[in-house]
């Protein structure tokens, strides 16, 4: 690998890459500085004026899954330096960075991990043929001949490959199809989370960045959605640079690569990854420097905005009226002829899978709570409640239980419309809807937890507790129905704008964009940092189509098949005391109600799941328990003794509630019969991932407008291969495994989680 990089990335070419990257970054950061002032003004105006968005009925968890492990298990990873497959112990912490250890013993002994993978911008491939096709397309003229040895061979029939257009690829394989399905769900969850890398609570920096990305790409005549708007700001910025720099390098270096087609493909992957890391480091330094400068200037900008808010608003409205008078006739004709006829079909394509997904979320939540309630009846009441609630509290982050919800979005297609509206992929909409599903599930679970915890303070009997659980479930489902309706309608409006606005801007650009500079004289010089002609122009274009979008969503809400509330149905303060309950300390079900381990068990638990945590537990003991590996998805050694039937009662029907109450009453009156074998609570038994023998050495190697965003260890054995040449992120030797911090790799790239 070193020879390849030293040959094709010599000092002169590295200098050229740095200069080219610097030029692109300078041009983009000029857009970012312009958008920062606009975003700051919009944020402060929003705080003062507020909006009329519906008030959420469900509570939201402020610190979800703190210090918890999403998933852990074993998988085989292909090592590119020695072309061997190695069995790795892998886990996914709450920040969704895949952590790879030499083995489970290395983890338990606090040996630093061999790699931490941030999966933003990656795609999961389940077939070597898919991967070979993508690799062949990435470097024209390198398609292998029939019968030639491919770049990668997998020793099993169940590979999982993480592919990135610029960065390093990762190769894994499993022994069974069931393991492959589980890890695919987990890794897809990692990608979904890492792609959404810009914090939702970033009200200034986030909007400024995404608007700057859009403006920059539009200045290059690139409209429409962009798949690589995923990950953190630095990752997105690196993708932006590689979008321009990658093709240039490919055209320059491709003829110089030597060897067979598969060897040239391997060389290009190494070169592309090395360049991506160089770009990442340079982008990180430049972006952080500009961001620090803007944050230092922010107090002075805020003072000007507070003092002159009314004058700035008046100046902006005057500018908007002039621009509206100029473009409105053209924009209305364009909307009427090219957009309006297609809005209903786009909306229908979005609504069907999205509504099915949210309905599935409701059904899964209903079934899990019902199973828990029935188990409370048959398993000792409050004594086991802590164990059950620990599992329920993690439901929204359980990759397998949520998979049935996420899968509902997969059929989303915009057949015949993607090319017309320049939608490169529907993945941005799928992932955004799936994130909304996870948030609503967690909100429903957290609201249920809070209400149940309040009810437990009254000291109910087992019979009273079961009735209270059912009553709270009905109460939470009503709140979920309202909130999910509001979330879906907002999602539909934003998706329609994201599809139609770039199309309108591209259509209007030839006749309108060249005339915009003459409106600059209407902006006072003192307000030029907070009002931009280009942004105001886009807002006017948005207003021309917004009326049609709102009307389409309003009409869709009338159709009962989508389970949407009408706009006239508004719930305000229907439960005024509920939000006060959420201000207390987070609920620790295991500590308060008898569960010793988080999530129901772990490899390192010293107590049984039902044992009490001593009240006088020391701080060090609590820290030890918090750091244990507790997989949300795990092998259950002792399952719950009762489970509802495979066909859950429909929560949407009043008859089902009556039937459920009758069923609960029957179980309260009758003793539960002894069970021949334990059953799990609402999930099939997960197969244990058994370590398999490593293949022999001679085995062939087997990311409105904001779009959605993509170590070398102290070895236990002296002869383990180093990952330094493979591009994996390497931890410094010694010390505990830093799975929650920034890790620096051998090339100097820091990936933040």
C-alpha cells in the first residue's frame, strides 16, 4: 500500500490536492459566512415571534440511551494488509460508532479497540456481486474478464460490505443468514443515525451550513437532492470537495495505474481513501477556524439584531415585495404548468409507506406493553416490573424490533418523477421518515414510563397495577395518534418543498437569476449581513408553491386511510401536569424496582436479573455497572414466562380494548398454569453468534431545504497484524477503550461520534 501511495501521491501531487482543496473550501466558506448572519437573524426572529405549530402531546427523553450498548456480537472482518479474515468482537454504543475489538477478552481487559467506524455516507451491500459492480463502475475500464480472480472473495455466502464513494471500504461476513440479517439491521441503524450528524437543536450553525451547501452547489448549476449530505459538517464538507476533486484525480491517475483490473481497482480504492483523509484534515482545520471567528463575532451581531429588529424586518419585507412583483407572474405560470399537476401523485407516493410505518410503530408499542402487562399478571407483579420496564425503555433503539417499522419505507418510489424533479435518490426521505418513527416510538415509551412511575407512587396492588397499565396505554396511544399525525404532515410538507423548490429554481434561473443583483441596492448597508437577495428570492419562490402544497396535505388529511387528523383538530394543554413530570430526574427502573442489570443481563453481570441493587451502592459500583456491556439485542437465557399470541389485538378498535380488559380480568381471577419452557417477551429467540474457525491463509479475500444528512491495540498475542496500513482508526496504546470519544487514526484523521 505504501508503494502505491508514494508512487501516485508524491509531494507535488499532494501539494496540488491541498491547493485545489483550499480553493474549494475558500469558495464554500464565503457562502457559509454569508448564511451565518441570515440564520442568526431568522433564529432570533423565531424566538420573538414564535410559530403556530401544534403542541406535542408526548414527552421526549432528554438523554436517550446514555452509557448503553445497542448491540454486541462476533463477526468476521477482512484484513487488507495480510488478506485474511479475522473474527472480531464488535459492539455498537449509544453513539452508533461500530467498535471492533480483537476479541471479547480484549474488551473485558480494557484493551483499546482495533477500529472505530463512523458509517456516515456508507451503503450496506449484502452481495459480493453488488460490490464488484460498484467498484467496476467507479473506475472505468477495469471490469474484470470472465473467470478472472475478483478483488474480493467471501468465505461464506453471507457478506456485509460497507461501501463509500471516496473513503475506505469495510468487509465483513457471517456464518448464517440469520446473523447477516441481524447485523444488517444494526449497521443500517448506525448509518441512519450517523447520516443525521448535524444536531437538530443547532438553530444557527446547522441551518447556515445546509443553506451554504445548497447555495454553493446551485452556483455550480447543481440542483435537487444530494445523497452525500450526510454526517457531521466536516464529513459533508469533505464529500463536497471530493465531488469535484475525485473525478479530476480519477481522470489523471487512472491511465497510470498498473496491473490487472482487480489490482488497479484495489490501488484506486487506496488512493481515494488517502486523498479523502487529506481533504478531511484540511476541511476540519479550515471549518473550525471560520466557525470560531463567527462565534466570536456573534455577540456583536446579536446586539445589532436586537436593537434594529423592526427595521431589519421592514427592510426585508420591502425587498421581498419588489422581488415578488418581478418574478411572481413567471413563477405562477411555472408552478401551474410544471409542478401543480404532480403534487398529488408525489404526496400519495410519500404517504402510503410513511403511514404504514407509523401504524407499525403503534402496533409494536401496543404489543410490547400488552406482553409486559400479561407477564406482570403471571410473574409476580411489581417484583419483575423493573426488569420489564428496562427492556421497554430501550424499544425505540432495538434494531430488530424496529426493523418491521423501518421496512415499511423501503417500497417508496417516485417512478417517473425522480428524473423530472432531479431527485437523485429517495433514501433521504426514507431515512428522515425512519428517524421520525424512532423519535415517536421513544416519545411514546417515555411518556408511558413517566405516567406509570407516577402511578406506582400510589402503591397499587397487582390487580390495580395491571388495570392502570392498560389505562395508561390507551392514554398514550391517543397522544401518539395526534403527534404522529402532526409529524407526518410536517414531513410531507418538507419533502414536497425539497422536491419541487430546486426544480422551480432551475426552471426560473435563465430568466430571473441574472436580474437579482439589481435588488441589492434596496438593502441598507448596516443590514447586509442579515438580508441576502438570493435567500429572499428563494423565499418568494417557496411562497408561490406553498399554497398548493398546504392544500394537498389538507385534502389528504380528510382521507381516513392515512389516519391523519384534520387541521381543525388542535389539542392544547390536554394534559397540563404531564410535562411537569418530565422535569424530574431520569427513571432508573433497575435500581428502583429490582433489576440488577441494564437491559436485562450481560456477560459481566454479577447478580441475577431480579436481584435488588443495594441502596448503599457506592459511586464506583454504579460506574462499574454503567460501563458493562449490555446489548439491547442479546441471547436471552431466561425468557419471560408469558407472551401474547402472534396476532396482537388491534389497538385501533374499541372492541379490542374491551377484549383486552376481559382477558386481563380472566388472568387476574385464574392462576397461571405451569409452563413447560420459558418464552420471550414479544421477540423470537436470538441465535448466539458462535466464534468460528478463522479461514486458512490461502483463502481468497473475500449522506423546507435542509436535506438529510452520511487501532492498533496492545495485542494479547505478539504476532497479530497491524492495522496501520489498512486505514482503520487506531487507538493509542494503553488506557481504557475510548468508545465514546474522538479517535485518531494512523493517517491523522479524527472521526467524531
